[in-house]
C-alpha cells in the first residue's frame, strides 16, 4: 500500500464558522480519503454533513466520532470515503452551528486490490498534561496502514512521531497554531501496531484506526505530495516534515 498524505493545519484557530473546507490535488482514482475534524469550541455541536465537489455528499462513515475529550472541552471525528473519483477535490464539512475548527485531510492509495476499514481495530486515547502520547496497540490482520488523528487543546508547532514498530510519519505544516495532525504508519504483515508521538505538555486525544489492503500487496511508503491551503480562517501551509526531512 502506498500512503500519500496531505494535511494543513496552519495558523491559529479561525473565526467561528458553520463550515471548514480543504482542497487536495492529484488525489488518485480509487483511493480512500480520510478527514480529521476538530471542534475546539464545545462538545455538543455535531457534523450535519460532509461533501466534496467531485463525488458529492458523503455517507458519514466514521473511524470514530464524535469523541469528546475527557480532560478538556473539545471533540473530534475521523471520517473516510472509499473509492473516490480522484483529481483536484474540494472537501467541505458543515456543522450544526458556528464553531472554531481545524481540518486535516489525506488519502490512502492501494498498490493492489482495494482498501477496507477494520472497525474492530480502532482505539482512542485521551489524557491531560502529556508529553508522550501513545495510542496503545491496534490489532490488525494483513497488510495495510494505521491512520491516526492527534488533537490537542493548545497549539503544537512540531509534534514528532516516536519509533514504535513500523516506520510512522507525521505530516503537518510545522508552524504555530496547529492543533490537529494526521499520522500514518504502513505495515506489511499481520500483527499488532500502534502510534506514538511526543508533544509539548498538552491535553491530547488520539484516534487510531486500521485500513486493510485486500488482493495482495502490503508494505508501504510515504509520498511527499505538496501541501495545500486550509479554509475557515487558516493561512497557507509553509512546509511539511516527512520522516524528519523538511520538504
């Protein structure tokens, strides 16, 4: 499985709005798109819809969500859509009220076969005052990838992945104001894997789910597709750190 990740969470939390938008370019046909969505305002406002300008309205498929923080006041979702048409795509998340939000987006592109989500292999972690955030382990069956969505109550400029099994990567803008980050970890065989990262001391939540590749293949790599800009009051992304290399 080849894993290509685009995520931009640049700048401070934007002005409260009922929508947040994100554009991705060069999305492969047949890929699975994942969206990490953060509501920093409350633990009551829900998502009323997700859509994109290529495939239209989404069925609200959640890896997890809404998941509320047990130590602060915010909630998040990790959503996905299989077998997208691809190309340049604009994604819009609509909320039931005006909130401060951030959005991270990426895709999984299989080498062979197709991608399925393993609902049994899902975990989330929420704690306060952490500098090391561990998703614990996520049981998996067969080659594929873990997708992790890390959210924090205060801004983090540069959370770093910590070696924990397979080669995991955090891809984000690397600039102040970000509170939402996607992590990806490819794995080649069945086993038990997890995600772990270091942050400045913060209240954190980690949602992690397993996406499996059918029809053979396995293994994976991270592709350094350039970052895009983020809507709802965020500035453009400046750079991404991929496996510790500034792109």
